[in-house]
C-alpha cells in the first residue's frame, strides 16, 4: 500500500487490508474484550504504529502517513529480515 509513495489516511487502511486479507464479516465485526474497538482495526493500528516507530512511515498530518526514505530503502533490500529502531 505505501510503496506508491502517496499519503494514505488511516481510515483508508482498514477497508483495504480487510479486502487484501480476505476477512469475512464475522472477523470484521469482532470487538476487543473491552467492547470499544474492532479487533482487526486494533491490529492494523498496532502495525502502523510499529512501522512509524522503526522509521518506515512518516506522519504527514494527523491520521495520514506515507512511506519514508528509510522505508523505501528497506523495501528495496531483499536481505533485511528484521528491524529494530536503531537499524
């Protein structure tokens, strides 16, 4: 999704990843035990946060992200198998 270099809103992530991972309606309707957030949206948000923390995404504005220069270099390097914030 981010390899296009465009800015993507968080709200766009959810539908796109639900389609790409072929989530069924029951999976998309499942809430966390707290009942306040959908499980799949929580997982997508966690992944986005991790990618931001390791420097693969940059936040352009609130709720809008794009791939960083570091993210592009990592995507183009097939030898990288794990990331840490200091890589």
